[in-house]
């Protein structure tokens, strides 16, 4: 399946869409004011150690302190290989207590492995990795690894042997071969190796004279990362709508990714690039809670802090033969649509899918197989656990950056993210209770209620008798004033 990559530049914002079969499959957005941190390397300072959590907070000069867990602290093993503690032995064995490894005020080189999400700070690791076009350089480990996406065993061993032969004598670091290197020449591998080794040398030199906290290395911007990471053998073209940026990308491609250079195209038409390919419309749909299916069914997606839930419904689809066939066909279509929505919206973490109940085990297996097949195009790490006893599909998708809705949207100031607001009658009764509370605490000459027009109308009409009885009870007049600018749940009581 061929893919096209569209890169749209605007002041302070870059947007990238990956299209397959003419439809947007993946969206990336980067704003200058809030660029992602993953891959950045900092010289940080330990600000606080939490022995109970086996973690530390690291000051990096950012808005929030970052988080370092003991499992993400790299330590050399006795056999010379690195150990960052990820599941290898007990965290409290082999001197793995964080309070014995770090001290407050200590300078430490760290790399961001997860961007800040919501109220959480960035997550860090002391195991440094530098990504190139063909290789990932591991300066602390003398190890040669091969991407799991290269499945041909003979090809894996051949790549490993070639890379071992290319590593310069005396090189202390190791390398992981990326998928892009499957058909790379020795010259391309050597160029990538030399670039990464020089980059690490420059970072170490900067660290010697830098004060903590300070950045040592910042990852490439989105457009350059696309050329490095997102281009695959299926990519047929990369369309760019800014001529000045095109020249920058051509220079970068000529030096680091020569195979990408012929794919770069300039789009200079008056009609916006994303409008021409329908990406703007797809982006708006990707922010909606409901996703309509061609058959007449639909999905309901609810994203919250703990997990994302997806509900599949038949809607107006009546099927062709019987109800079982209707459910089966809707679920098959939903499986493909859900896989695309996960990529498009960049949904991560725990995801629970409620397909329409299927009695036939063969139908269940077919839907699960179709779902896994559709997920195969997703480059993010995914685990699908199959159907539970309740007929739900549980899965996880690695969360590496903010979802599309978190980038483009914010909590509703009226409902605070609940998705609903209190009724005017509920607010009217709350105001009556507050008036009584205020009257018992303060001896005012008059009480004036300021609220939205709908609440004031209700108090003047249907609740007017209750308001009059309250006025008699407290022995003071109550006046009403409508404020069109007030939100549904906003009101004030002024003591006159």
C-alpha cells in the first residue's frame, strides 16, 4: 500500500499527514511554543529523592520537574554489558536502591523518554540513545541489536555480521539496526555510524563545561524527524507547501537521507494543501465523539485519564440476511475503523473496545483477526489481549506523545470537562440555599442575585413563589439581575 506524506508549514506550527489510499491515516502536529521533549538530552540536577517510590525528581530548567525511576537508571553489569534495570533482577538487589545511587544536588545526564502528559512531568532515563536514519547509537553499551520488524532470520544475521565488521576499532558504544537499514549499503551504514559517534562526542564536550540544569542536545523538529523516521519503502512522495522549508529539507536529505531526496515535492497552488486532500475535514472528524461507519453503524469514543473506551453500534444498518450477519459485518467494518482512529487520534494507554455481542465463536475470531491485521500498519507498540468473558477487547497502545484532542483542545470552561452542565432549576435551587446561608451570616440591607438569563427567568417565573417565601423568611428584599456573559453554572450574590 503506497503512502504519501504531506507537510504543511504555518507560522509557529508544522502539521504532517500520512495518507494511504488517499485518506489520512496519521496526523502529527508540532507548535514552536510547545515542542515535544522526547529524545532531548539535558544536564540535570537531582532536586528530590523519594525512597518509598524508588524515584527522583530532576530539575532540567523546564516548567515542571521531571521524573526518574530506579528502573531507568543505567548501570554497567559485571560482564561489561549495560543494565538499565528494566525487568532484569530485583530493583533492591545488586545495589539498586535509588538513595544509594543518587544524592540531592547531584549533576546527572538524562534523556527524555516520555513527554509531559497532563499534570505529569517528563519521564527520564540515564541510558542515552541517539537515533539516526539507519541506526540507533547506544554509547553506554557495546551491543549490536536488530529491529524486531526485520523478521527474516537470515537477513538479521547478515545485517548483524555486516555491522560488526563496520564498527571502528576501539568503539565503546553499540548500535541497533533500524527497519530502514534492511536494504542499506555499507556506505550508508558507515555514514550514519560516523554521524552518531560525532554527535555523541559533541554532547559529551558540551556536558563538561555546562552548568546544571541546561540542555545538551535537542531532537530534530517535526519536519526533519519525518524524513528520518516516517519514510518507508511504501512512501511514494513527500509534498511540502513552503519553498524555503523545502530547501532546508533537501539539504538535510542530501546529507543524511539521500534516498528520500527524489521524493520531495513542492506544492505551490493557492488552494491549501490540507484542503486539497481532505485532511482538514478528517481532522475535525477526529475530534468528534461519534464516528459514522459506511454501513450505517457508528462508534462512540470516550477518552479519559484512566483509559479510552470505544463502543460499537449497528445504528441504522439492517443487514442483508439475518441479525447475526448484520452484527458480524458491522464489527468487521468497525475493526478497520478503530485501527485507523487509534493512529489518527494518537490514542494511547489502556483501550477497551465493546464490539457488538457475537454468539458465533468463528465470527469473534474473524473480527479479532481483522482487527490485528488492520493494526499491523501502526508503527506504535500495541498489545491486544483478545475478548474477555464479558465480550470486551482489551488492548494497550504505547503512549509516546499527547493525543490529537489534547493538542488541539482544552477542557470546556463551562462544564470543566464533565461533558454536561447542571440544569437551570438545579442552579436556581442552589441559589436559594446560598441566599439563606448568606442571610444567616451577614445582616445586609438587600441581597442581589447575578446569574445567566435562563436562571433569572426561572426564578422570576416558576420559582417566584419560593423566592418570595425566602424573602419573607429572612426579612430582606431579594433582587435579580440577568448577566448574559455568565456561564450556565456561574452566579454571584451581592450584599447591598
